[in-house]
C-alpha cells in the first residue's frame, strides 16, 4: 500500500533528519570545514526543493533556500565557535533550531502556493509578518558566528553586507504578490539594495575596531538590518514616516550603548 505523506509530515521528517546530522557533527566538527558545511547546506537546498514539490522549481528554491541555509550555517558556526556551551543548552538549542527550521518551511510553503496560484490567500499576510521575524531571528546567530571566525574587519563587513543582500532579496521575492506594493523599476530596487547594504556594512565596520562582544555586535548590526528590511518594505508601500525611522533608530542606539557597556 502506497503511503502518501502530507507536506507538514515531510517538513517534520526533513527537520528531524537535518537535526540528526547536526547533532552528529556537533560532536566531531571542531573547526570550520568547507566540505562538510557545504554538504550540509546542499542537503538543506535539495531537501527544500524536494519537499516543496510540486510548487518548487530550481529558480524559486534559490529564494526559498535563503532562510533555511542561513539558519543552518549560523547554527553550525555557533556550535564551532561557542564550544563552551553545556550539553543541556546544546540540546535546547538543537530543539529551537528544529522548530525555527520547521517554521521557515511553513512560511515558504505559503509563498510558493501564492506564487503557483498567482493570487493571495488568507495566510499570506501572516506569512509576511513571520518572514520578517524569521529574518532577524536567523541573522543574529549567523552574524555572531561570522564575527567569531578569524576574519579581518573588512572581510567581516563584506560577509555581513552579502548576508543582508540575500535577506533583502528574499524580502522582495516574498512581497511580489502583495497588492500594496507599488510598481518599481529595477534601477530603483538596485539603489535601495545598495543603500541598505551600505548601512549594514558601515554599521559593522564602525564598531569592528573596538573590543566588543560578538553576540552584542551581531544584535546591533541585525537591528540595522531589520531597519533596512522595514525601510525597503515601507518605501515600496509609500508608508515611510518619522515614527518608523525613530523607533528603529531608538532600538539600534540601545544596542549600540549596550555594545560599549558590556565590552570584554
């Protein structure tokens, strides 16, 4: 008898398989290994393509794979460069990772359904809200791990800028079917991406020469990144106002102050 799995069951199985792989590597991976990490990220991308069938294509998998791959990479970097975590905390972190990974698959599924139908569904707005929450949730451990790697300040800044660019790309892909978004030209979008990527790079570079805790620096840079996400969305919706800017500026200033108070 042929067993037909529902999508949510496929998501759970895929999340658990990845969880098992990461649990294994958490005990043997003591330094960054390009081959091992690339194999895991490839497993994430191929798995995302397979379990999202029939709505997935090679092209849209490049978009839907951004959050799962970034989450996985950030988790691997955290395991390697924060080795003093207790076993209990590692298990809790693994459970949290599996839950967030499952959420990214659910959110991506909503966007893929909307893309295939070329019309919005009731869950679309909910998915848009959760996608922004997931971006900042994923960006923090990813950047914290990157800042722990033995890179110089300029390489760190380039990686942070490239990560931001990927998240902006995912944002635009997810907003394509939002009727509140105005029509925009490619040149306008390139300008937005360039400006917002510049903000993230300047934010990181400006504090990278001071002795700071990597996690707090990741919080600060992520706060700038999420401001840019809100700015891009607000620009495309024509709803940018002083309140939006002041709220994000206030949050970033708080993280900046904490960065220099709790320095190593």
